[in-house]
């Protein structure tokens, strides 16, 4: 099935409109909204936004002071999502007795195809869907579903199309499926004149009028020529194309809803009166059938639920998730920027964002060195022949930039991956079995041509730095190396606060031209990955057809604030590239043997990891990561010298500190520090100058007076231990 490139609304109507939610975990929306809104312990991120109401301090003294220091440090993680959301029955699986949809689908008003209920849907609701992979379902392509909520949403898509064709006569309509990510539906239209999101209110109003009329969803099987005649007189060229390409035989399944006619297998609800809780959300662009050479259509997204209560809860969830969106926070906190003069998908790391990235890289590299990895540096380009040998030029070409061609015939390619460079490093000398396992690591820049409509802040970009490593080992060492890579990813996740994730074992399917190597090698590799997970007591899902072209992999799947699913870390077993590059090592008996490769990204791409952490902590990063760990503010200008001395002492202890010497009121300085979500605010005045103390306030607005050296000891311990 062709994949669809989705264009941002800015490319259709106006600039700077970003795509929103892609996925909602199947759980009651009220629970999800509560998890998002209850940030940290006691909503500390929200509290940190409030103006300071009380400048009084607790005087330092004895055991009481020690307890206060511990309490102060213990509540540093304002804005963190500290609790794992519990799993629960998805809202899509709950149908009450008053539901207009019946599970047996025997009514003639709820269509059947070939004796089986048919409709838009995914037979595997747990399948990992890439954050912006949005295939366009077509007539005959979808799997049968008995999911009442998906049927309801599919029917609402028809309702949308009926309303549009009434309000905008002559509009051509293309495809309108129910989708799981984001939970709802869309329909693609070819309007005579562009519309904007301001037009959605009128369209939704017409939808409600049609819904109240109770128009039935009526299925018909038309003779092929009759169906062509019906759609031709309506000027529906896209439906004619689908009939020509997708309908075999003489019978064509259609649904009528009043005067609206659609090419559809169904099933649907009985009438439009059954559609009560829906909301149109946004407008974007999409190419017809995913081909950028075909017409660009206008896509209208909406969501639909079985009750108004569920709809309201979902909209509340989206509202709360928007507050944590990394694109918004990245701009507000001045962490990164995207500028059209540089190019889409090429983010600029601003000073504070670069500081966080530097801390992440130090943490990652130091831990990998401690675990026996050898870090290298390799160029961002290579001769195209290197990628022909690896197979990327043949099987990964759609994500590669055009090669740079020179007059002498040389072709250079921006690398989409690091593995060929690391293979060349392996081949710089003949390796012995004593050298293995050889763990070559790098935070290497990769370049992948993502189509403009798929770009999403820091999560989907065209240039990214990957925490990458390639392990060359003997077959006997393979299991230990896979388990070691999983263990490293788990350690990174624990320290960084990636608390909610699950494993997917991504395997090949039966489309042989997509994969390198033979079936036996793949089975061995898949078995090793599965055994590694099982031996570590880890459960996993299976994603058939989701493997890399050279081997199966374990993907660590996570969700962002919008509940969109994406891969953060990966472990892959590869028998193919060692063969393609004729890799060897000298075995103990003196013979030459072939090593096995393990590709592993324990922390993933810095950009994607950064986007996750922004949303995970709502910008209130743990102290060790925060770009400004302490702000020192003075009550009056006369205390600036003491403030500078405090700042110098903290800097000497390798604490990132900012001394606010502005001639502003104290409450303004306090507010500005809180807006930046700084972990600690130190206020100094006459009493602090006299005593040599500091008045320390954390993000929960808890305050304590303590000696400067005690504060230095406390915060440096917190940073060194990477507490969160």
C-alpha cells in the first residue's frame, strides 16, 4: 500500500502550523488527562509558575535544618511525570448497552462484504506505528473490524464529507478512513478554493444538522458501469480512479447517506443520529495516494467518541498535552529554533539546549567507555560506493540525499547511517579472536531526507546525532553482547526518567526483495534477540515487517506527551553486512572466520531524546541536566558584590549559575527564574551578607536558610548522583 506524505498546514494555507497528536494510548481519556495534568508531586510545575507570595525564610538550626535541606533537595523535580500510567481497558473496547452499534453486524443497515463485517481498522491494535507514517487506506485495502468505535469514526468521516459537499458544491472527495493515531478520522478533499481552520466551525455545524436529521447509512452493490455513471455525473474523479484500480468484478460496494454517495465496503452505524460526540480539529495537506506528483488535497481531521463525556475528556487531554509539547516549550525556554533560511528539519541548538545536549553526551560517552566501548569520530560523508556495498543505496535510497557528483566522476554521499564507517574502522587491521568483542561507538551525525510533511520539531528531522555503536563479536559472544546492549539502554532509561516503554521484536515479512540474506540467518538472529529478552524476564510484542533490511531488531518503544509512539533505542543483529564487506577475524585455531555485528543505539538520537525529555519534565529538567542550575538574586543592588561571590563559589564547584544583578524588584527576579524552571533560586540580602548564609528556594517554592558551603555540598551531591 502506498505511504502518504502529509504536508503541514503551513504549506497549504499559512506558515508555522505544526501537526499535533499522532497517538492516544487505549485507556480512558480521563485517566490519561489526569496523568498529564498532575505533573510531578503536587503539581509542582504549575506551582513554579506562580508569583512568589511569601519571602519569609526558615532560620537555619540543628536537626530541623537538616530535615529541611533533605526535603528541599527531595522535591527538586518539579514538573516531572513520576508515576507510570497504569494499563487499563481501552476506551475503544467499551460499548454500553445503549450503543447504536451491534457486534453481530447482521442488520442490512450495517454492511457486510462476502459474509463478513468489513471496515477500516488495524487487526493488531498493538502494532508499532511510526510517529508520522500515515498510510492512505483505499477501497478493498482495509481489514475487517468489529471495533465499534472505529466504525463510529468511519461513519463520522462520511458525515463530514456529506457536510462538505453540501456547503461547497463541486468539491471532489477522495479517501476518508477512521484512524487510530490520532484517534479519530480524516477525509481528503479537492476544494475549488482553499479553506482554513476558521471554516471548520461552519462545516461542523452542518454535520450536526445532518446528524439530527437521522439520515440512514444505506449499502448498495451497484453494477460496475452503474457505479461509474453515478460517480461520473457527480464529478468524483478520485472515486473513478479507485474503481478502475481497486475494484475487481462487476459489483461495486457503495453507501448512501441522503444524497451523499461514497465508494465504501462498510460497515457503518445505522443512521447519522447515532453520531453525537464529534469535533473537527485541524486542516493539513496530503498528496493523492501519497504521490507528490499527484494533486495536493486538503485533509480535514476530526475525532469522534461514543459519548460527549469521553469527547470532553479527550479534548482536555489534548489541552494538557499541548502545555508539554516540546515545540512550544523549546521556543518558550529558548532551547532550539527552526528557521526556513537554514531549512526544514534542520534545528538550531540554542545555548541552553546545547548545554543540555552536552551534559547528555558526557553522561552517555562516560558510561560507554566504562563498559568497554571505544569511541571514534568519522566524517559525515563517504563515497557512494560504500553505501552501494552496504546495500543502503539500493534498499534505503528514498531516505538518502542525492549524491554530490564531481567532474572527475567521484560521488560523495551524506551518510544516512554510521555502520559502513565503523566497518571500515574494523578493517583497518586484521582482528584476532582475542580482540573480540570490539565495541566501536560514536555520537555520529546522520542525514536522512524526510519529506517536509513528515517533519515534527526535534522528533523527526533531517539531520541528527545518533548515539550509535557497532559490536563485532564471535557467534558464541552474541547473546552476551545483545543482553549487554539491552542492559545499557535500560540503565540510560532509568537515569533519564524514561519510565514508560515496552519492547517490540521487529522481524521480517515474506516480501523477499525487502531483505538481505537467507531465511535461516534471519531465524537465528530473531531467535537470539527473543532469547535475550526472555532470559532477562522482559516481555515483548512482535512487529512483523518492521525489521531493518539487514536484520531483525529489538525496539524500545516510548510515547510522548501526545501519546504518540516512537522508537527511542534499538538493538539489531546483523549477519548480512559482515558478508557484504567480507569481514574476518583470526580464530583460535588460526582459521579465518566471520564475525557477527550488533547494531545498537542505547540512547537513540540526541534530537529525539531531547524532545522526549522536554515533554517528560515539562521543561523542568533534573538539576544535573538543567542549563541554569542556580539563579542568585539580590534584594537590593547594594548586595550585588556578595551575590557575585556566591556565584563564583558555585562556579568553582562546577555549578551552572546565573547572578541576577538587574535593578528590578525581587518578585520580578523570582518570577523570571520560575518561568525558566530553574531548580534553585538563591536570594541574598542584608541578613545573608552578615551571616554568610544563602536563602534557597526550590521549584516547589519551599525555602530554607543555610550556610553557603552547606548549599554547595547539597547541590554538588545532587548533580554528581544525577538525581531526578
